C-alpha cells in the first residue's frame, strides 16, 4: 500500500488533528468541571501520560514500517515526535506554573532533591535538541550521520521517561510496568534487527 501524495497530505492533516485530542479532552474537562478534586495533579498526570505515549508511538513507527512494508509511515514520524515534545513542554509548563508558581529557587531545589523530578527534567532537556533539529534544513546542516546519532538519544529519553514514571508511583506499578514492557519490545525489535544486519554483513565479508 502506497498512498498518493494528496492522500498522504490528507492523512497528515487527520493525524495532526487527532494528536490534539488529549489537549481537547483537557479543555473539555476543564470547561465541564471534570478535572476532579485535584485539577493540577490531573492535568500534570494527563500531560505526562501523553508525553510518554507519544514517545512510544514515535518509536513504534520503525518496527511497524518494517513489519508492514509501509515505508511511507516514516513520513509521519517527525510530527509524532514533535507532538511528544509539545506535550512534554505543556507537562513541564504545568509543573512550573500551576505547581511551583515559577518559584525558581523551589524548582531548582525540587529538581535536585526528588529523583523522579530530576529524571523528568533530564528527559525534557534531552528532548530539546531533538525538537530543534527535527526539520529538513537541520538534517542537511548536520549531515545524515550526525543527525541520526543525535536522534538516537530518543531511546535514552524514553527509558528515562519510564524511570520517571516508575519512581513517582507509590504503590501500584502496573502502568509504569506496562510502559516498560512496551518500550522493551520496541527497543528489542531494533536490537534484533541490528544484530541480524551485523551477522549478514559479517557473513558476506567472510
Ligand atoms: C520526556 C519528559 C517527561 C515524561 C515522558 C514524563 C512522563 C510522566 C508520566 C507518565 C507521569 C505520570 C502520569 C500518571 O500518573 O498517570 C508524570 C507525572 C509527573 N511528572 Fe513527568 N514527564 C516528563 C517530564 C517531566 C518534567 C520536566 C517534570 C518537572 C520538572 C515532570 C514532573 C512531573 C510531575 C510533578 C508529575 C506528577 C507527579 C504526581 O502525581 O505526584 N515531568 N510524568
């Protein structure tokens, strides 16, 4: 299956709108008084969950592409990655604004003191260069090889994101565990392909 150029444009527009769903959901719940007894916690958690989900959805593109043979899926990856950054920025902003009231001293102390905040902050910092170099002009400027090397940090970011989640839950680890298993499967797929590729190269060389 290979969509035509107009079909791909329509698909991208539909995906762009669909990715705004978590934000629209928050807006609707805020409007209808549905954010619960602790709205700040609800908003922070909702945005955090979606940040991690978008990171995993972005990482799922390559395996899906290889398994299905739909190589055009790669054309959707940048948008998904940028949405991960968008939700991470909103998640961080909620923390800075609604949780910490932009109190810089308290934020610095919190980042240094609470390991799960340190992890979240690290993941967010690491996401910035990826978002900043996501366009075609930056790929050209950095060169394909350096760009790819830089963007491999998304694996570390996703791992740190899961650790951040794992460390913040107090009792029930079901959800962080689920994210860890999904991430393990996505990274495992890549490791397996890499190992196979290396073996093939070695056997043609020998
Ligand atoms: C890539 C970066 C990040 C990812 C993937 C991420 C992911 C998450 C996830 C999955 C949750 C739990 C949601 C739930 O309970 O359903 C969460 C909660 C939270 N995150 Fe993040 N986060 C990131 C960055 C940050 C940053 C930069 C900060 C602040 C410096 C932060 C602060 C928090 C706080 C305060 C909570 C709520 C904790 C609580 O409920 O007690 N996160 N995040």
